[in-house]
């Protein structure tokens, strides 16, 4: 037995079916899901992902055009003037640590990988500033290698959905990897993160305007009235998301 959904005991097969139903619904709710960090190469994505720690993707995207123009290669980061680099990335916060990571990343890439970002998880994990989450973002979006990106939204939502009781990100990744087909991992990660940002908020999720409600054990965590919930839905497609969930 896998666990329970409401008052009903749920088998492992039942959980897998419910998870896949929810994953399918997410494709309908968020057809626009994508990596929100602007990039045109694995190096740019690695840099943007490092900058995104404790910072919004939007803020990172404001900083990166000038940054990528000034530092077009790993060698450019390796030889960067620390004060200049700090100044450029200051708006993303924790800029001293991030500058350190970028310079060390550039140096490691030049020394060990001919200046190229490697496309394997084990190799990415040896690089400064690249943790498992960042590595999976890079693999999935720059190399087309399926990866689950367990960030704060991912963790909160799979917990609410009772897909797993694990709290460690690596264990969550393993548990969800058994529920969702591997080829869907990268896009599923984008969709769940979109849902966390736009509908299933940490404080007040928009339960009454959420298409996942019938399969969600946490339905009722936020307002269940349609009008109150509709006001909580965010993002450029808020009106469409709300329209999909409009009561008949
Ligand atoms: S029903 Fe509520 S708790 Fe469940 S996924 Fe939707 S917004 Fe989140």
C-alpha cells in the first residue's frame, strides 16, 4: 500500500494513476510551461541558474543580456575582474558568493572540460556552484536529457498531493521519477513549477479555481469559492486558467 488519499487507502497503482492524471491535467492548465530563464547555450543556462538562487527569474533575465555579451565564454568568467562582475550581477542578490561561483565555474570548465559545459549529471555535479537541481535544469533544457527539477514549488506541491512523504530533494526526485514517465520529466518539472507560481501558492492556493481539485488531497487549503479563488490565480494566462475551471 502506498498511502492514503483523504479517508481512502491508496495502492501504489492507484497513486501512479492519480499522479499521471494530474500530470495530464497540468499539460492542459499550463500549455505555455517552459524554462523561464533566458539562454541560448548550456553555459548561459548554467550562469543564469546560478544567479537564480534566492532571486526571481525575471530579475535574472534583466541582468543576463549585458552579462552574456560581456562574458561570452567560460574563459571570460575564469579571467573576470571580480569587482566588475560583482557590479553586473548585484541586482540578483548574494552577489559576492555568486561572483565566486561564476569565476570558479569558468576556471573549472577551462581546466577540465575545454571550456564546454559537460552534458552528464556526474560531471556537472563536480562543478562549482552546480548542485543537483541546477544540474537537472541544465540537462533538461540545454541537452534534452530528462531531468526532474526539485525546487521549493515542486517540493510543496508533491507534498500537498501526497505523491510522497519524503522531504529530502533527492528522495523526492526518486519517488516522483517512479510515478512520471522519464521522457516527460523536464516538461513536467516546468508545469509543476508554473502551477506553484500561478495557482497553488504557498500561502493561499487558488483551490476553487484549480482543475486538479478532484485529485488533490489538499483541496481546501486555500479558498474553495470560485470567485475568491479566481482572484488568486496569477500570470499572463490567469484568465484562461480561471476559464478552464469555471463551474458548469
Ligand atoms: S486544489 Fe488547491 S492545494 Fe490542490 S493543487 Fe489545486 S490549488 Fe493546490
